[in-house]
C-alpha cells in the first residue's frame, strides 16, 4: 500500500507543477509594487476600486521604492508590474534601465506629501529643534574648532545650550528605507550646508557624504523598517526620539509629541501649507504600454487621482496622506488621466 | 581495605591507588552538588515557562478583543426610490444603488440636530464604510425588503470600536484623541438608546484583508498558508523520503555520497532569504510561474524543508534495528521488500515528526516570500495554488506595520490564529507518532 500512496503523492506534485505552467496566460488583475510609505494609500485605493465591482481588486506588493522600480523596469508583459509606487522621484539611472528593457513610456503621478517627524514620548521634554541642531546631534563627523572630528556630543545640551540635558538617542529607519533617504536630504543636508567646514570640502561627492553620514556610536539607532515598532519603543523609553512618517504621529497623538523644527510644529495644516519643510512628495509610476492590455489600469489611475480619494477630504487623506494643493491636484489628475509620458 | 603499591608498567615510578573518601563532609557535599544541579534544571525550565507564559499573555491580552466586534443597530429604510426606482429587480441596478445614502439617512434621523457639514462627516464615521456592501448583499439576497424598514446591525467604524473596547481612553484631552468629544457623545447616546451591540466577530474568520481594520479578516492568509503548506508537503515529503532511503539503504558509501551528505547538512543551515532569491531567479525568472502564488511559495519552502526531511528520515531509518532487516533477509525478502515492507513502516513515526517540524518552520517563514511577491495586500481569498495570495506570518507583519490603532489587536489575533495552526500541526505529529510507534 505504501508504494501506491507514495506514487500518488508524487503524481499530485507533478499535476501541481503543470497547472502552474498553464496559468501564465493573460492577466485580469492589476499588479502594483513599490514603496512601503505609499502602501497604505495604494491599498486603500485598490480596495475601493475592487469594491466598485467592475474589476478585481489589484494586488499591491510592499517591496520598497527601489525594489519596486527594479521590478517595474524589468520589461513589458504580463509577468511585470503595471504600476510602481515610490516615496522618491525615479532616478535617471532607473529610467535608463527601463528603456533598455523596452519600457519606453512611463507616466509620473504625484499623489500628495508625506511629512517626516521627530517625536518623543509625552513623558519626555518637548523639544524645539533646528535642522542645524539635528545635524550636529546625528552626523558622524561635526566641526569642532574649525575641524571635522568624530561626533563628540553626548547630550542635546552639548549641541545647543537651550536644549535639555538629555542623552542623544534617536531611533530611525535603516539605509534601505526611502524615509531615511528623505530625512538625510531634507534635514541633514539642510542642516550642514551653512557650516564653513563643510563648504571647505571642494569635492561635491565628499561633501554630500560628510553631510549625510549618520553617527554609528549609539546616538542614532537603526530601528528597522517598521514605524509602529519605533512608536512602541518611544513609549517605553521617554528619553529617546524617533523618526517616522506623520501618519504615525497623528494616530498616536495621545502618547507622542512631535518636536518643533525651525520653530514649526509638525501638524497637518503646517505640512499642507508647506511651513513644515521636512516633507516630501509621493509618486506612482505607470507603465503606459500596459494601458490597453491590462483591464482596469486607466480606471485605477482615475480612481487614485479623483477628489474622492486624494482630494482635500478624500479617503486616502483620512489614512494620513497629506493632500496636494487644489490646483496642483487638478493638474496632476489631468496629466495622469491623459497618460502623459515623462520619457 | 589495605593500601598496596603496584609496580607501574614502566617499572620505575609507583602509583598509589586512590582510597575512597567516605567522610561525612564529602558525602554531604556530593549530595549538595546534586541538589544544586537539580535546582538549576528546575530554574531553567521555569524560566522558559515564564517566558512562554509572558509571550502568550501579552499576545492574548492584546488580541482577544479582535474576536469581538462592536456593531450598531440602525433602522434602515430600504427606499424604493433610492434603490430601484423602476422596480426592475435587475441585479445590475440593485448593485449600482447608493446604499451609503441609506445609512447616512438613518444616522441623520438619529441625530437630527447635527447639521454642519464637517460634523455630519464625522457622524458618518460611526458606521464602517464597508457597511453599504452588507446592505447590498441583503437586498440582492431578498429584493422583497425594498420599500420596508428593517433594523440592521451594521459594523461600527474602527475608532468607535476601539472606544467601546476601552483602547481609546476617554480621559485624555480632546486634542490628543482620534475621536472628538462630540463623537464620543454621539456614541454614548447610541449606547444609551440600546443600539450598540458587542458580538462575536465572524467577519474576522470569514473575510480577506482590508485597509479598514474593522473589515480586515484572516481567511485569505489562512487559506494561502494552507495551500502553500499542501504544496510544500506534496513536494518535500516524497522527494525527501526517497532521497534519504536511497542514500541510507542503496547508495554505495564513497566519496561522492559523503560530499552529498555534507552538502545536505549545509543546506539545512542556509538562511531562508537565499531560497527566496533562488525562487525568484528559477521559478519566476526561468519557468515563468506567476508572482505571489502559493505554488511558488510552496516550491521555495519545500526546497527549504527538504534537508530537514532528509536528515530526519535518515535518522529514523538508521534507528530501525538491524535484527529486523536481517530477519527479513533471512526469510528471503529482496532489498526493496525489506525497505518497503519493514524499514519504512517502522521509520514512519520518525519521518513524520521530522517532516512536521520542518513544515512548522516553513509555516512561520516570511523572508523568502518577499522575493516572490507574497508580501502583498490581497483582498480576495485565493481559490487555487496559482491565485495571488499571502500567508499568515506576512499578514501579521503587514498589520503590525499599519498606523491605525485598531490593527494592534488584529496583529495579535493573527498571531493567535498562526499559533493555533502550529499547535494543530504539532498535535498531528504527536498523533501520528503515537499511532505508529512500535517498541522492540
């Protein structure tokens, strides 16, 4: 008997394999990849789009911006994604890869903004920071007496005497994260650009590296991609600061307080109006060549840029997305619906 | 006892035989050492138990409330004008009707004094935005209710659900709460009118994922895990058992089989993400299998489980006493008959235990599945091994990463479902072992 059941098992395995081979036919379901920052908004839109009933609910993968664009640019056809979400602009090198693989028409759609906040537990002191303070507190090398040396600062008071004498301990995203890239660009680069010692570096590349390098002696702690984890760690450690997206601050306003940056508090209104400057645009990229092949692609884009979703009071805004100003939103919607290629 | 000296082998040096020290002091020291050793053992076991209890308590205390759900009873007027003005009863018309408007009307009827636009928007949040689907299903199932007024129990919005469960505190200042004082007031009013219910959350076990915490369910991930595990068993078990039996019973012992053996042991220790990369290159890239499918997930995980199954099977086969083989040969059985009729049945408990331990590890994996697209938001419950799907640990990870407060309890509830799945698998292993175990 054993013999037969073994043979049966093996046969089932083979049947499974052949079923897989025949399934690679035309796709009737959108396939979206990319940034984990855009993920909560893209999934909200995908769900509404599926509920409307005319098309299947798209599959949305959370791969990170870079990983998503890599898959997106791998070619044209059913086994490649239709849309890549990104929390940063597509790079020229990535566009080159796309072209090389036959992806010749891409539409860029700006969907809104995401604020990056520095926050700590309500039990800790409220901080009034400037980008210069943050840079000095977190950079690997800082200027002391006209020379760049390894960061000697232990407490916030060492950085700026108006700040409390709390140990510098900042939890933030790892190097693979788009949030980290944006933080470096919006805070670290801003904070260092007026320093004469940095200006003295003639090589542009070395200058960027000196600005953007974060300290590795325990002042900055790589806390993983999961923003909720950072929030939980802040709750249990009132002395620490965390770096994460604005929507997490909004949801945890009873436990956390956002630090003022250059005198501006990280509130919804301040981010919308642009007063709070540590914010970045979010995008998605559409493969135009799929528009007439995969059913629902045009309709999904229309849903995403509709007022109902990303307008001033849309449901994606309820999920924590910061909306574009009205005129810009209209402009973005028009160019998205027309599938205006950026290449 | 007498002391004596013994000439050593070398003949020059002499060694004194040790006399046993039976003094009371030494004996009590020996007993004390034994008691200490036992104490360490008990301490180690209790430490492990405390950790396990802490883990379970923290998960269950956070997650149990996800199995209950706040619902709100509203008197919905199924207005014929709104749903089906031409009285066609055509499903397409019934599907397209605006059921949200019906809910909003019912809510406004409850709170006629709420007139400002912003306030009304906030009021509508009391009921989940998926509630219109529930009404649509009711009408489609029974078009006769059009024109009547029914008392319908609708899902509450996630923030109000959290309020009802005490996970949003009423004591903190209004500015720090997701809900405003007005919203809390409305909810209290509904509650004192007896319209708030707290019932078992069947939706959690019967629906797929959602971005709205109150609508999110585990079924999609559960079915995905089941399909992935079935694929893994179907591939890894026969392949693993056959390779192990060949290597153990038939293969010549030479350098080549030694190298194979070492490599199988190495393979068991390879980090799982490597198998994911392999799956991406081979199954998706070369064979062109669909992304996000349990088939590919199962293939990748079976590669990962294979070494465990092979090693467990070889150990189990080795443990079958030679006397049984020799007796079988003695009555004239061929080598194949010895293996299939005697060795394999006797080794089954060991094989099954090993296989299920390997599967339990595969069930908890999420890293290799990232590469093949199973870390994804998928609403539809998969029906076959080529439908896009996700698995339980991935679902837990995705929920843990969501900002909404209500996903905290879903995350823990997801872990509870995963643990139940694991316990069932381990129970199956124990059952199989008890059933087939032989003593000799």
